[in-house]
């Protein structure tokens, strides 16, 4: 195990949490977007909420070995769409309203996005703290040689 392994783990999670924050920001920015994608029939569809899928890093001999000693980093494997149904809003004056006056709105819940952003921010802060602790330990180890 490398002396920098804990820093690598924290660094990989910092990247993953940054991705989660970016996705939550994008979802919030598009919470009112009713014309995001043009489907096959030529109709506009509302913005679909995005979600990050994270998993432990593994694929090389080194990572399999680290799995045996239970030390891994994190990687994002994909960004998926939330398949929950779009919200229906009655607004007959909206340009995207159907014949019944209903408008399909994005399936973004600002409360969910706020909680996800807070969770990612707290995880990011915890990893910064762990990274600084590792740096402090390495600095103290270097002082031993003085």
C-alpha cells in the first residue's frame, strides 16, 4: 500500500462529489424547461432529471488486491435519466399546453436537488478533511528525519 493511497481515495471521491454537485445544479437550472429534447415524433419533451451512478473502482490487479484489504476509491460510471413521470401542470396559456390545458413539466423536485446538493457538499468537505489529515501525517513523518 502506498503512502499516498489515502490521498488517492479522497481525490477520487472529491471528483465524484463534484460531479454530483454539477448534476444537481444542472437539474435545478432546468427545473422549468419544457422544451429540452425533440423526440422521434417531432414533439418537444421536458427536461428529465439526471442522476450520477457511482461505484467502487476496480479493474486492475492492484485494485483487486486493494479490494481484498478493503481499500478502494470511487468512480462515476454513468449519468442516467430519472424515469419518473413528468409533472402535469394546468396552465392553458402556456405555449406548450395540450388541448386540455395541461403542460408537462420536468420531473425535477427542487427539495430533492437541494438535499442531494447538501449531501454531496458534506461528503466533499469530509474528504477535504481526510485529505488534510493525511497531508498532516505525511508532513509529521517527514519531520522525523530532521
